[in-house]
C-alpha cells in the first residue's frame, strides 16, 4: 500500500527575501509544525519542495513543476503551503489547480495562514475572502514590478545602470563601472583593424587562430569564469562571434541598454524594441575603437554579406554533425551542393580540415542504411511479437471492488441503525478492508499489464508503419528524416553514424 505523502511547498522570491517572516527557514518551521500536528502524519512521508529566488506570477519554477508532476502520478496526498501567494500569485492559475487538478487526483491542499483546507471547501476555493487575498497578492506583485522597472529605467536614463556582465574586452572597475581589460581589449582592437581593411570574418578567425588567441569563452574560463561551455571550441573562433563584436556599439564608448522588453509580468519571454526606445548613453565608458574605425569595419563586413538572404528549409537541416569536432556541417550551395566542416577551416592540423561530402551522396547513403535495416528486421516485420492483453480481467476486478464498497456502506448503515455493535462492525470492516485492498492491488497490477500491452501494440504498429514506408520509398524523404533521424555524424572517410529518434528501432554504425 502506498505511503501517505505530504508535500511542503516553499517559495521565496528576491523581493520576499527582505522579510524575515517569509524566509525559507521560517516557512519550513511553520509547515513542518503544522504537518506533524495532522493525524495523517503518524505514518506519512513528508517531503519539502523549495523554489528559492523565483517569482510567483507564473509556474515556470523547477520545484513546483516537480510537485505537479508527482500529483499527476498520484503520488501526493496532501500539499501544504504557508499562504496562497507562496504557491502562486496568479488567481486564475492557482484556482485552476485547487478546483480542477488537485480534486481529480484526490490531492488535499492546505494554506496555513489563510486557514484554508480543500477538504472543507468541496468544489470551490474558499469564497470571497480567498478571492480578495488573491487580488491583493496579484496587485502587490504587479505594483512591485512596475516600481522596480521605473527605478531601473530612471537609472538607465542617467547612465547609472549597467549589466552585471561586461562585453569581451572590458571588466568591472572597483567602483562597478566598465573599464578596458587590456589583454582582451587588444584582441578587440585587432579584430576591428582587420575588418576595417576589408578582411572577412572567416579570414579574421584564421588570423586569430594563427596567433593562438583564446576564444572569449576560453579567456573567461582562464580567469575563473566557467559560465561558457568551451569543450568544443579547441581555440577556434567562430565567424558569428567576430560579427557580434563588430556589431557592438559599446566598443565606441556608447552604452546601449533596454533593447528588449518582457512581454508580460512574471514571464521570461521578451521582444526587441524599436531603436528609438533604447537607452543610448554616449561617452559612458572608455572606448576601445573610434567611431570612424567602427564604421569602416562595419562597411568592410557589409561588402561580404548578402542582403535579404533567404532562409531555405532542406532535408536534414541542423542534423548533420562533424564526427571529429562535433560542430554542425555547413551547407554549401554550388553546382554540386555539399556539406563542409567550416569550424576546422582555421586549423589545417585538424583531422576534419577540408572535409566535405555531397548532399545527394549523403542522403543516398542514409537511405541505403535504412533499407538494410529493414532487411535485417525481418522482411517488413513479419516476425512481430504476439502480445496478449490482460485487460479482459479488469471488469471482473472492478465488479468485485464495487460490490465490496457497497457492502462496506451497508455495514456502516447496520452499525448506525443499531443492528450490530461497534466490535462486530470493526471486525467485519477489517475483513472487508483486507479483501478490498487485495482486489485493488490485483486491479492495479492488471491495469499496469494492460497499459504495457497497449504500449507494446502501439510501438509494434508504429514500427510496421515505418518499415513499410521505407520499403515503399524511392529515396530519403522529409517525412522519414523528421520521423527517424535525430543526428547524422559524418567522418572524413565518409563513414556515418546515425542517431535515431526512436531508440529501440534502429541502432547502427556504417
């Protein structure tokens, strides 16, 4: 029998951290004391779910998502929070969970400070008192957001506010302002000088590689900042990094902030604002390059760019990976289109330097692999398993459970009417409970077996459909590629490794 599970949910936002009464420790103390006072706590499992530093205006919080997933798995019997705002500040979303989701999974919800227990409010969330508390909580959250934004924007206008992260070439001074980091600033100046002379971004990456200049991520890692994944860089700059530097006006001493705005309060999605709504502060910090050099570099890069370049969708887009350096291969459109490892262009010593494979050749090779796998699988799946479902026993157990539950009701009515005494009632009830538990356990086992059998049948049908589609196709199609292929690793000897989306269908190396 499953142990009674009590979940203590605790949330603390950055703004709430100013108040000791809302601290993680105080919430833990209140919730644990309340949980231990419950009769169910004697044999219960008590777990804590903590979201520290997360806003309550949305449910994009790791611990609350984990808790909700456990509820959906019928593993949580009771949730306890200090107050409604700890669970969430959006009345519609919180009300949805309390009124619709939790009752569906028989999960009890308790808010200690609000004296709310869902067992006492069947079908609603506690009436007007609770509704007003929700409204106050929502307005508080929105008011704090507006006030915080207003203060931040005022600082932006005065040039006092700046990001905690400095662009490559700068560092924070003792007073928190941006100042040149001479070692990396010299690299930034070199990039602009080369671009101003008409050097392309690809040629600049080769020059930086020849001088053994570490990439920005490697440079930060050497200084103790390990926020960037540098496992695949190998000291090779990417053209996109060079272009981002050449497009950054901050290197002229002009600070730009407020380029994006959050779409909704509490959300993480943002959109780019029009330039006239940005905060642009000239002479904000020491410049690394002059405005003239900045414009020359921009013009030099523009000469090699294609205006209004169309983005084309194609078979296997974003799925062709270099087997040596683990970077995506670039698609080169010439008379005979091919895939090419652009990352290794800057280093001729790399094993994938100059590696290319024709697009048509690769697609034919992949399709040939799929055809061979169809042959190996047994003539279009003729050897499929014969799966027997256990669902036939379900109605029998359901009938037994219903009958025993009815019998328990009749037994209780007999006790209330005085036909039997308390001792006889308890004795007969205990016998019924044992039988009911066995029937429910057997029902659960049969249900799980039926579900597994259904999943196996579904997988078998899916496998047959895929095999049949491969057998009927004349070549690799978008439908097959989207359905089957996660990645294709290509090696210099034109060997390929295919990673399949459906792991248990194919797993091979050619």
